């Protein structure tokens, strides 16, 4: 829900937007009128020179890196080396190995200055109140986890605005990696456990999409719970469900619409009471941005260490999401062989 307080907060954030940078002058200037609607004093910059001017500008505290996933980590590390706080679009990296190397570089940057820059990954599902409530129910109400199910039908046809982005078509794992990290992030958050190992099979049905576009995986979690994850990017319907069955009850989260608002319906089933349901409108993006802005201000002006920033958007969590999808792709390429998910260390 967009409240008056939210609108005021968004206006305050827009007031502090100094500039943006795009690949070339034509692209940068083409969107300037649109951006000026909410940030009247913003400047357009472009190319390598424009990017370097941002990194060298001492008045700029933080940047958002929203580029093709293949280039994001490189630009993010440039910004971090320049002392800028970074909010990077997901996925955290294009591979688990790239993430491990980048986290090592980030650790060396922070060793030089504990109050050094924050690196946050915009995996906003972790900030969704509906998913947070489901995680609470799993922890407090349904007893020992026994099984978990994730179903994600996400049509990625030519009508979808993301379909035509060239970098996604050329990206390793295609939409399965780019979108799959969302579903894995929600899974890991709700169950409160990492995926230890998995076995997956895949199909490539829609040849206009990069392979694979359909995945079925068996999961074994670190807490010994078992589960399944099914994703389809060539489905004609849209459905997203996370369901955890415990020894004392079950909780299900389903993405949907209620009273014109998009959000998550959380339903709890127990043997001692009737099912209860609550609907939580989307607010993860706003919450994520607000938390990043607060952490950035606390590090820049109040002496907080960057290591104290909110872990929900840490690159470690984002990297572990990537590692699960990478294991799925590896297993499916080996005809469903069991694969251990690559551990991602935190320095």
C-alpha cells in the first residue's frame, strides 16, 4: 500500500538523486525528461568517462548498479574500490565462482576500512512481509519440517517486457538463472536453511527462450528436510507457491491479487484449529531501498561498520541463491545426477 508517508519518503530519496549513467549519450538523454519528473535536478552522464566521473565524485555516497548481469560484478567492484556504497541488481553474479572471487575482493576492501562501503544485492523477495510471516510460522508453529514444495510458473513469452532483452537471451542459464534466484531466495528464507544437494532434470520446449525453460529438482536441505522445486518459463499460466509441511502443521504462500493489489496469501493449516489466511501486499522493493538508504547513512555519517548492514541484501545471500541454480543446471546437464551445492564462504 502506498501511504502518504511512503510518498514523502520517495520524494526525499528522489531529491538526493544526483545523476545516472548509461552506455551512450543518446540513451542517457532519451530518458532524461522522464527521470526529471521525480528528480528535477538530476544529471545525465554516459560512457566510461561518465561512469568514472561518478566514481570520482566525492559528493556521491552510493550508487545503484543495474546493467546486464554479465557486467554487473565488474562495475560493482569498481564502485566499491572507489569507496561507493553499492546496491546491485540481482543476480549477485553470473556464476558461483565469480561470486566467490568477488566476495574475496570485497573482503580485502573492507579490511582496509571496517566502515568501508556496503555491497547490497537487490534480492527484494527477502523483504516481502508475506514471506517473512511464512518464515516465522515455519520457525514457531508447524513443528519439525518434513517436506517443502516450490512451484513457479512464470510465462516468459514475447508479451513479457523482459523477453526481448538481449543479455538475458545470451546469459548462461537464461531466465532460469535470472528469475530462479528469486524463487530460491524465498525458499531459503522461508525454511531458514540452505540447500545441501539436489538432483534435477530439465527440458527445452520454447525454442525462442534460452535453455533450459523447464526444471524439476529434488532437494535435500542442510536441516535434512527434503523437497521439490519446479520452474517453468514456457508456461501459459502464472503461479508461484511455496509450501512447507511440518509435524504440527503446514504453511503455504501463494502469489496473487486481492482487492486489486498484488501480494502474497499466507495460509496456515494445523490439526488444532481451522485454517487461517492473511494477505500481504507487495512492499519488498520499497523496504529494501529504505533499508539500504538507512544503512548507507549510518555508515557514512554515524560511524556504523559496513559489516553491520542488513544481511537480507548481503552479496553472500545472493551468491548462495546463484549457487543453487548453478547446481540445478549442472545436475540437469548430467541427466539428473546428484550434485552438492557449492558452499559460498563469508569473509
